[in-house]
């Protein structure tokens, strides 16, 4: 299923695909295609709605930049 994510660094929207087969809880770092900054994504399967709920944060190892 495709999910919309908004980059916390540059606010660009993009879609990513997650598979429930990979587990109820998933965590990964995705490099934004636009600004190349790391985005930390936590996905938790919401069994009531049959979709993942996402937490999106700034990846580690990056100096905070005012938006
Ligand atoms: Zn970005």
C-alpha cells in the first residue's frame, strides 16, 4: 500500500510503499529525494483500520535547521 510522507526538512511530499508482510512495526531511514536529508520513519500497523500509522521525524546525525 502506498503512503504519503511529508519530508520534515523541506516539506516535500512523496509516496512510499509499505508491506504488512514485513511486520507490524517497522522502522527505517529514508533519504529525501529532494533535499537528501535523512527522514526517520516509524510505521505501526493499525489493525482497526488495516493500514499503517506513520511517525515521521528527522533522522539522526543531522544539525537542526530552522524551517
Ligand atoms: Zn526533503
